[in-house]
C-alpha cells in the first residue's frame, strides 16, 4: 500500500529562520553546520526551521540520511502544531523509519495534520480508513477525507474520489462525477487518472467512444513511464485507432512497456515480428517473444507459439509440441487454441486421433467465443456425421467436463483416445 501513500511533504517553506547559521558550500562544511544547526534547533528554534532541517535528514539532503534525527526534529515541530511536521512524523511511524512501525500513532498524527487542512495528511488518513490500519475501517470517513483533499486540488485524492464514484464503492455509482474527478487529476499529471480516463474513452464507457481522446490521455501517462499506458498506446498505433496507423511507433511503445514487464506487450512484439510489421519479418524473434510472454501466462502468446510449431515457422515442425501449447492456451479460454486443438484431434496430428475429443473441443470453442461460434459449430456438425450416437453422447459429456475451470488437460488425458503422443 505504500506506493499509494504520499511519503514526504516537501513544501516551498522558507528556511529563512535558519539563515543566520552560516552554510559552507563544501560537503564537510555543510555537514558540520547542519550538526550545529541540529543542536541549536533542539534547544530553541521555530517549528518551521525544525521541520526544514528534519526534511534534510529525512532525505539525506546535504547531510547523511538519518531518520532518527528527522524523527526528533519533526517531533519538536509537531508538538508546536506545525501541520507539515505532524504529517512527516506520521510517515515515519507509518513506514517504520527511525522508529518501530506504528499505524495507530501514524493515524493520530495524520488526523492532527488533516484537521488543520493539510491535504496530503487528509489523503493518507483516508487511505488508513480504507485499509483499517491503525484505526477501524470506515468507508464514509475515507470518503470524507478524500473529498476534503480533492477539493483542495490534491490530485491523488481526486483520483481516489473518481474511483469511488466510478465503481460505486459504498455509494451510488456516478459516472459523471467520476469522469470529472478523473479529469481534474489527469490535468494535474496524475498518471493513474490519465490511464483510467483513456480507458473510459477507449471503451466508450459512460461517454461517447473517442479513440483520439484515449490516445491523448494514454500518451500523457505513457510519457510518464506508465507501462499499461505504453502498451495501450502501442495497440492504438498498431490498429490505427485515434492515431495514424504506424507499426514502428507501435513497436517502440510495446518495447518500452515490455522493459517494465508488461506481458501483453511481449506478445504483441512477437506478433509484429511474425507478421513483419514495423520491423523485418523474423520468425525466430517472434518465437522468442512469444516464449517470454507464454512463460508468464499469456494465453494468446502460447497459442501463437503453438501455431508456429504446428506450421514449422522459425522452428522444426512439431505437432506434439503444438498440441501441448494449444492445451495450455485452451485452458486460458483462447477459443482459437481450442479450435486448433480440435483440428489436431480430428486429424491425429501430435495426438491420437479422437473424434469425441474433437467434437467436445469444437463445442467448447463455440461457447468460449460466441463471435466465432458459427464456424466452430459448423466443424463440429461435420464431424458428427461420422460419429455414432454413443460417441456423440460421450462427446457432449466430455464438453461439459472441458468447460470446468482448468480441467481441459486432465479431462482429455482421462478420455482415453485423446492422449498426447510422446515427443
């Protein structure tokens, strides 16, 4: 949860209260004067000055990082009621920096700062009410504090408020308010809000579909390094939606997303290499990228890899390997893999020929993807003409078993004729 908690307040607060203490430009001089300053401010000093020096130690700014000293300085300033210090002190307790982690103490300090109108504290207090760490979980209190921070223009709270309205969490769903708050946060550069707003326009969810607007907001989030936005933007360039189709640009965004571990991006890079779009056609590269995505659970990449083995593209043709990969993809509810596997069973390629298995898999594919149901059912009906009533009955029973989650490999293995051949 810490990546969603604002960790330190860096205000434009002047340090003029400390300006009478001479600061040297050399590192050793700075360190010496900071130490003198620390001792002086502990005895007597303005809360704002104690706070500023606390930030220096907290961040290791011109002085070795020292959370213990930051804790002492923040505590002094917090006792004087200085809201930013109360907030930063809460952070130290929240994260257990320089002190034992204590959510309850953090909540108390956030509340003191929040009650003075300090927006970051209001946001973090709301997060604790959501999680129930340090105080009793309370969705209404969370909403109230998010709203207070959002009204002050705090973009992280604006995003949280948008999420509440968009998903209808503990209150009626309000798409209009959700989009309004997403936009406020997005316009301030909040990447999650930009990603969400792009998705709303891409899907046409609660607003007219607008690929150009999707591209606009995803581009902003992508430039901030958001991997999902980078992938989504790549898709728009690949498909020419909201932007001029450009496979090279699509590849560029997919690569950026892939560097951050985005699995769909890995699969799409494989596709572009397979088809030679935006790059020179390279089946070996396609296999490599599909393999990376498949190893991380991508069903579509596993299917495409299976097709490469079945067709002998970039690799020696191997129907047994293709069947194994199709089974894995079929478990991921990839209808095309279910159809391809049915065809292997129908023709006895890589598996022992089995009409019952083929019939069952065609039936499964028809229910997995209704858009391709007609073709799958057509193939099933053709094979049915060569089957006995008993075989058709067995195939229908097998289809019911295949439809159960993660049951395709087991059901096929136990169905007799459908065993995969040895490589």
